[in-house]
């Protein structure tokens, strides 16, 4: 190596500097250089806990957490389980070999493992949640996609819901309701998702309705339900809702019109909604009646009161019985008094005040007057006693039809 080119001498008068020629020294030891090359320190735990997962490969962070001692630049090494299970199932245990490598150099470490499942499932609620009144949906419909978990499959994650008001889903009244949806995996780990859903009324009433005339104020539930253009899914049964006319006429007379208010009470939630519509009353229902089973009259009889042909009084939705008109027509075109002996088919027509008609078809029998004769028994008739009969025996008459 070549050293400096200036020699320095100290004189009494100060520092004296004098350039000298370069000098080259060969194979001259000048000092010692110490190179630090220590073996890295790795110490693994004798027993480690693994969180359940279905993948074979564990994360680098998980494996590094198994070591009690790591070198200064531990992140620069790669870590891999080279001997262990293909999946890390809960409640399993065994031996695992971890290989730590850097470049072409690697070291193996052995430990005992056991698997637990302490991670709760996860899920996301939909941003908007609206349901019809009385609905009882699959709770998975509240989620945006499938729930996830480190071990349990989505179909094995159980959802459960609780509302702040303490009611069941199908009992919720119309409005907004806060809830907690709890997802629970197979290991019993729960995850709470809180949100708000809206219950909307699916009752929608027609703006105007036609009512069939009747004398009672109360209309049947079937009539009131027919006024709605939309009903909730659970309105088909008779046990969930109660329908009632709140304001309206005392009787539904033909030709009347006005405004009517109907209340609908949910029997499960005990909540009531009211709906208003305009009504008009018509009478299109014909009267009704029943013919007697046997109808027979003597020939040349005067036409009887036609009500006598009926079993009881005729009925109608509006017209009183006495105001229902009866009219009879025979197939042979004759009048009642002109009917010959025999059977005759007829039609008895019932007509109410609104001219609604009901035809009743039947048969009447006309019998001959000559089939019977009048018998006059003398006022003074002697009766003989008959010992065999032990009583009074009437005279014997021979009656001939001549």
C-alpha cells in the first residue's frame, strides 16, 4: 500500500513540514478486522394453540407467534408448516414441524399443537330493510350475502333476532323497529349485528266501492276485505285481523251513497288502522224461497194465494216478505182454474222491489172431483151388538161410484 507523502518534524521554532518521496510497503500487517457472524437464535414453544381454519397453510404471523425467541431480523426469514394436518379442525391436536428458511439454509422446529374455535362469525346487514305487516321471513333475508366464519359453513351459522319492543317478527306493528340479529357458529361463538327495519302496511283500499243493499249496519268480513286492493300475506285467515265499519249508514239502502270508514285491527299486535272510501248502494240480489214438496188441488179450483205454494215466507236482502211479488205460469199456458186433471209443471217467479227475479220450478197435481161422493148417514141408525167384537158395530154400507 502507499502511505502519505509528507513527513512531519517538530522543531523548537514550530512545526516543520518537508515533502518526502512516496514509500511502498509490502506484506506489512497494519491491524485486525473483526467480522461478526453469529448463528441466529430461534426457540419454539413446546405446545401451541391454533385457531380453527379449513386451509392447510397458516399465516406467517401465526407461525412466528409460536416462537419465544426470534433473531433481530426475523421478518427476513420464511416460515412454513412442513408437517401437520391438512385442515385445522376444532378440538384436534398433534405434532407439527415448522421449517424456517433463508436462502439455501433452513432449520426445522417441532412442537405440539391443539386447535380451538374462538372466532365469531361475521355478516353484513342490508342497508334497507322493509317487510309487510305480519311477515315472518327467513332471517338470512336481512343479510347482504352469506355469513362467514373461520370454520362453520354458512348454512351451519344460526341467525336469531330480538326486537327492542320484545315482540315476534310477525307481531310487529307498522313503523320502524330496532333489532339485534345474532349470528352463532357451531362452536357457540356469537356475533351481534344491530339495525333498524321498517314494517309497512300492505292494506290498500279502493277509492270507491259498491255495497249490496242490506238492512243491517254491520257488513261481513268477506265484504269488507273485498274493498281492499292489497292485503298482507296473513290476511287470508279469519284469526289474524278484525274488520269493522266505524262510520257509515245504519242501513245500506238501495240508491244511497256517501263516505265510510273501516277499521282493521291486528289481533296479534292489537294495533288498529283506519281506511276511508266512498260507497254507493245497489240491489242486485234476487229474492229466495222454497216450494212445498207436495202440491195438489181439486179441478176447477180457484187460484190460491201463491204464498201457499211456498215453504215459509220468501226472503230478500232488502225487500220485506210481504213486498215480494209472486207470479205463476204453467207450461201449457192455462190459468190455474183451467187446469185439467193430472200433473202440471209450472214456474213461480219471485220479484223484489228492485225487480230482481227468482224463478222456482215445480209440479202441481190436479185431482178429479168425481173420485169422491158425499155420503149421508141417517140420523137414527140402529147399531147391533156383536158378541165377538164385544162392542158396538156400525152398519155395513156398500158404496158404488156411479
